[in-house]
């Protein structure tokens, strides 16, 4: 059995934060505002994983009013999300992402980001696609107000006994 999940996240820029995408610090005058490290890419992947396995969403498992998650690395949230889907008998077949921002340019970082994600959860970076695009000046990302990210994942059921409860 295969399951597909989609995730989306967006955060406003903030002057007093580092810009972290996929666990990678990106040189930028602006970071992203958020309760954790505001890593929109990793958040969208977490939501896609959780959704594909019918586990709810990021906010359900890691609420922004819980002090345990204040300034946490989103790679840690990804590890915890991955453990939830593994407990339901799923493994990741593919992760495809798109980061939307006018700047900074991200093409020099996509391979390192894929490596960070793969190493954090112990999967091959060959099944992770990290893409970046602009909106040609349209919308909140085009106006330079923030960054958004979409993720789609494909999961495969590998252990029917772990998740046969309905």
C-alpha cells in the first residue's frame, strides 16, 4: 500500500533570526519568524509525512505553546515525525519539495539541504528533491515578506502488523 501526503508552510521574515532551511543556515540579512527555528522547508516535509500516514499535522504533535519546542531545530521535529510514521509501519519512498522565495538564491544549497535531511532521519538523499523558485514578484514571497514551501511525500507500508488498527 502506498500513501501520498502534501505539506505547506510559510513564515514572515524577521531581522533578529538566522535563516534555516532544511537544517542549513543560509547567509541572509533576514531570518524567519517562528516558535521553533522557523524552517519552512522542514515543516512542510513534516506535515506531508504526518498527513500521508494519517497522523494529523505538525501543530497537533508539536504545539507552539509548548516550551519543549521553543527554538528547537526542525530537524529534531522531522526525526520525531519520522518515528511516528515508522511506528505506523511506513517508510519513505520519495520526498519532493519546492521552496518559494525571491531571495536569497538557493541553488548552491539544495544538495547540502538534501544531505542534512537524509542524514537526520537515515534515508538516502537520492530520494529527496529540493527545488527553489520565485513568483516573479507576485504575492507575499514576491514582495519579499517571507518564504513558503511545499512538500509531497510518497510512503510505502512495510509492516502491516504495526498499523492494522482502524
